[in-house]
């Protein structure tokens, strides 16, 4: 018999192949779950945070343009491949092994492509995706070394001697599952503006009110009234120019500011997660974000333009050379060493200590970005456009949370 990975009875290679399939399944399930939690949260209180720093984080992957394909999370296809690998061990056959071997090659090439896309295009790396990459390459290595070899020479015999019948069956099953995910994603989108949005609004109005910071940043990205609290919608946004979730929030607010023009005051409260200027962090999560804060804060008249330029060039802003070019472009080279600017930014950052601690691990009440205070109610993290819009609409309608009732009595007399 030709050398085989799965047809040999009880060997470590067969067990390792099954393990790699299970690993691919587990990683894919977690990736798909994170995709939906990040993009379609069910409530204010059930967000999804998987960030270690600006490079190692899962949100950038979940929000990226390749996270889904026509509403189908990319992780679904990994789930199918992992299932086929595990199935090939449980029900081994020559045609199954040859087909899985061919699929493992395509999967490995896709994994390498995704890795380079993440590192060089999104400039981040999802740890959940990394798990899938590792198990995929392990599976490929096993098929490469021990998988069934066809009679034909070269690559065709080694990797592409698959069973057309199996490929067609797997393709049909995958397409059916993909269509189901497409429908599910579509339903999630519709729910965002329906029942889920209504639930988020109810949750928002149950939040305890908190005071505005003692120093509201003079750097506003939207201005409707001279006095901050006089606008129907007023937001204090603690944010970091290098925070991926802050970029996501920036994109949502960019749309909303047009819709609610003349009704919103938004104060950008500097909170760079960078140790040189923020004592809430014990290491540089986002090196360079202090510099960006100084550049943006040095000249109030140029703040809005600089704020926009930084977020519109989010990836470039991680480069020290780009930051220096930005400072020179606006004639703000002195901002990086100006003591008055540094004191102002530090004073704004320190307002984060004025809030009750949300974690014993941190000295600040405000300890992560973004943190929004919308009409004196605090939301830690991001919300999608539909949820923010629903909250804003409820504020404009003047809605308030109704008083709690002991019970609801609803009956019909059929007599």
C-alpha cells in the first residue's frame, strides 16, 4: 500500500491530523463568533474586545473588508475545511484523503495570503485567526509528508489528484451552508435597526448618569451650541488616535454628524494609551499616540482638520516619519516639545480619574478607548451606526425610561 496519513490503522500521524482538524474547527467557530459580536452586538453590555495592542487585535480583522464574503464570514469556510479534515480521519478512504490533500494545499496558500494581508495591509494580526493559521499549516505539513501519493509525477500526482465527485459534493454542501450564513447575516443587519436597536435604547436609558469631566476638552469634532450641555445630543469621547475601535467609531460618527448637523456637540477627550503621557497604562500599547495628541492639540483652529487627517490615514499614522511630516505640513513641529500643549493634554487625560473605577486593575475610571459619555451616560467601547442612531433619535424625542412596574396584567374575558 502507498504511504497514507489516514488509512493506516492507529498511528500518531492520524491522531495529529484529527487534532489539526479539530483545531481548525475551534478557531473558526471562535472567529465567526467574534465577527458577529463585533459587527452585530446584541446589546450595550455584550461587546466583544479582543485587543492586546494596536497590532495584536481581532477587531481590525472583524471590521476589515475581507472579514466577510457577501455576508458570509470568512471563518465559515475554515470551519468547513476543518470538518473535512476531521471527517477524513473518522471515515478514511483513498479518494477522501487525496481530496483533502488537494484542499490542504489551497487552504495553506489562502492562509499565507491572509497572513500577509493582515500584516502589511491591515497592519494587525488576529490571535483567533492565528490559531487557524497554525492548525492549517500543521494539517498541510502532515499531508505533504505522509499523505497519499498518486501515480502521476510532479505536483499533480502529489497534491492535485483529487476526487471530482468529492469536490462537487463538498462544494454543494459548502454553498448551501454559505447561503444560510448569508441569510443569517442579513437578518442580523435588519435586527440592528429593529428589535436589537430598541433593546440597546432601553439599556442606554437604564444606565446611571455620570457627570461630565471637570475639564471638557476644547477640541470639538462637532459643534451645535456654544455651551456644551445645551445641544440636544452632547458626547464626550475619550479616544486614542491609534486605537482600531476608535477608528471604527470615527467612521460611524462621520456619517451621524451629517445626519444630526446642528444638534450635536462632540468633545474629543484625549486618552492616548501610551505610557509617556498617560499613567493609566504601564506600557506603550500605542507608541506614538502621545505625539499625535500633541500635534492635534497645539493649535485649536487646526484640530478638526488634523483629527480627520489622522484617522483617514490610520495606518500611516503608526509611522514616526509620517507623524513628523504631519507636524511639518501644519507648521506644528514645536508641538512635540511644547510644555503648555503637553500640560493641556495631560490635564484632559487626568479627567479619567474622576470617574468611579470600572476595574480594580486600573487607577482611572476611564481606562480604555473609546469610552463615550452620551448625555451623561457612559458606554465603554464602540457601538454600530444603527445603535448610535437609535440612541440619538430617542434623545431627540425626549424619551425617558418608564418607571419599573411590579407586573403586567393582560387578559381577555372569554365569557
